[in-house]
C-alpha cells in the first residue's frame, strides 16, 4: 500500500465556499492509495481533477432544483470519520445475507474494504476477473482509462467527492464471448462504531463483446434485530458504480439497499451501452434514513435495450429519492421503466425520471411509469417523469400515479371472506410483488417478500 497522496493543499481546500464540504473533503482524502504502480498516475490524476471540482461546489440545498425535496440537515450535523480497516466478523453473521444461488461467488466488503476471509469465489472461472483494481491483469491496465470516471457530471457533488478519494476499486471484468451463469454477489456490510463513519465504495463492471453476466449489489448493516430500527450509530455509504457493456453484451443487475434506520445511502450508477447491448436493473430500497440514487444510462449504440425496474418502501421519516436519466444517441433504442413507491407514516418519496430522445435517436421505443401508494395522511410523494423528444419517428409514453388503496378493491376482497386487515395487505403484497418477482433469484425473492410483509403488517 502506498503512502497517502496529498491532492490539494489545506489552503486550497479552504477556498471552498462550503466549509462543511471542505472539511469532508479533508476527511475522505486521508485514506491512502492501494493501487499498483502502473495505475498510480491515472488514479492520482482522477483524484486531483475531482478534488478541484469539489472545492467549487456546495452541499445541495432546497434551492438546487435536483435536491429541492431533500433534507440534508441531519447529514450536516455529523462530524465524519473513516470506518476502521480490517474489522473482524464472525462468519455466522453472514447467514442472514448469504444467497444460495451465489454460494460460491460471494464477495464481502466490511466498511468499504474487501474481506477475503468472508468471501467465497470457488465457483468462478478465469473467464471473469473479480478483484481489486490494484491486482488487475497487466493486459487490462491500459484500458482502465476508457472506463474509470468516464462521463462523470461535474456538478454531482457526492459523485466527484467519491472520485476525489479513490483508494482502490472493485472490478468485475468479463472476457469477450463468455457467459457467466453464476450470479456474482457483492455484499457490502457496515459495522457501526462509536463515531459517525463515512465509506466510499467504488465498483467497475466491464462486459466485453458478446459476453453475459449477472451480479447482485447488496448494501446492509450488521445490527441486532431488524436493521430498520433507529437508535443505532449514524453512518454514510457514498458509492459509485460504473458499468460498461460492449457490443452485444448483456448484464442483469440486481441492486438491494437495506441500510440501517440511521444510515445515509448516496449512490451513483453510470451505465454505458454499445450497439445491441442489453442492460436490466431490478432495484429494491427498503432501508436507510435517507436514500438517494442517481442512475444515468448512456445508450451509445443502435438497437440498445434498457430495462429499469424499482421498488422503494418508506416509513417513519425516511426519505427515498430516485433520479434516473436515459440518454439515447442512436436509432432503434428501447427503454422500459417501472418504478413503484409505498410510502407510510411521514415518509417522503421523490422520483425524477428523464428520457432524452434527440433527433439522431429515430425509431426509439420508450415507456416510463411511476406508480405510488400513500398509506397515511402525512406521507408525501413528489414525482416528475420527463420525456425530452426532438426525434420525429418514435413511440414514447410516460406517466405517474399517486393514490391510496382503492376502497372498491378492499370491498371486493372482503366480499370474498377476507377481513379488512388481510384485504389491505394482500393488495400491498401484490403491488410490491410485480417488482420483486422480476429478481431472478428465489432465495432473494423470498427474503424481500418477508421484509415487505414485516413492514406492511407492522
């Protein structure tokens, strides 16, 4: 491991108009690089460029259009520190997280650091590389600059904050013409400490020409009892995942967010698709005090297919925010998005979905739908589906619904012998099941179905 590399001098950080963000930048840059010599200069330059962007930004407020419904005041009350390295966990703790479909392709991360003793990759072949960026095959190192920190918006403060302090990245790299039939499970666990900790995972996924892979990105907390309960130590996970699909590549991405009730989860997923590629994400968010996911898809080739499915459940005073954007640049692109929210108590949901169809993207077929259920008078939902179309030969549709459970539906079920309580929760289960059943792993489906039932029957 190399020594810590100073990216900006302290007096340069003080130039930041936002003193809190400047202090946070100093914290995240304390962790040393863990990159081999061939990539040190590349990563250092990314860190330097991103740090220079951070000092020109501010923590978002309600005056920023993309953050106007988010309340980050609790985030700013904390004095953050990095989580401890090399925390020791008993393997028995993993029982509640292990998936039978990925028993020999599980990679565990504790407070952002890879834990090889808790991982098991015995079922993975040399057709796919899974490991740290620092151990990447020499033949792949020259290609890293084509994939790492590409298409990164300069105004996304938490994304560039992650890039300003890259110490390593975890890589999934699939060789051309290879089909990886075993799902790869990336299990990220947070162990709370007696201080407010801040971790910044970085993930890079590359699927070469004609390849196929499935991976599960799971975020959870090691707690006593249900992780949803509050009263535990505050922490933040600020993660960036970059996914690149070459021509005719296919990726099935399952993303699960089950942070603790006092956890903040800030995420950026950037996907670049070449011609004839197919990307699917099934995203479930059930935890976290505040959850924000910026999902950006770049369709860079013709006949590209993108499928976005999501379910967010909020209760208490949780905030859940999904900002998605699909940018098409070539003809014959397909986009299909369905995102659902179930909001209870004083929870607040935010959905902002954009589909950009420029003139060059003729023959596009795009559909976007956001459906939402509010279960209490204090629940709030802010939804804004957007289509920006300048092409003249397309088939596009978008819409949103915000409603309560239909009285007629409850009456119908009661007329068939169910009481009101069972009728209500049967409808909620069916509403959530449309998304959960898209996940191609039975063990995970069952676990998530139980979580939904627990939350809705509570």
